[in-house]
C-alpha cells in the first residue's frame, strides 16, 4: 500500500514510510475511557515521495526519529480536521526497518 491509496476510515494492511518530521510528544487523557498516555504527531513519506500525517502512540514514540524507516501493519487511516492521518492504533504494529 502507498500513501496515495489511503482513504478515510479504512484499514492499513501494510505501509512503509520514512519519518520526515516529528513533533514533541504530549500527554493525553481520554474523556471516554479514562485512559491516559502519550501521543506524537509526525509526517512520513513513502518510496514514491508522497507524504502522510502519522499519529504515534506511547512506547512507539521513542522508536522513531526523523530519517527512521518504519512499517505499519494492521493500522488505520482516518481524517481529522479534514487531514488524512495514519496510525498503528490499538491493534496494529509499528516496526522500525
């Protein structure tokens, strides 16, 4: 799968990206579940040069820096504030290549 193939509210079977931007992590507390943790916004670029926003959660934040090549499997894509973003989510996996 490539960044151009991503669509809102769809599963991401496998996506390989290189991190081109990583913002500072921030703490969150869910209003619905009461859970808390950390989240980080980033941008990744596929081998065709197309970019997509990434949401990176908790322990995965420390695995990546700008220039890191990653693979997301069983993740999800969704639009937030009209901007498409991808994440490994709760059941997917982010691995460093």
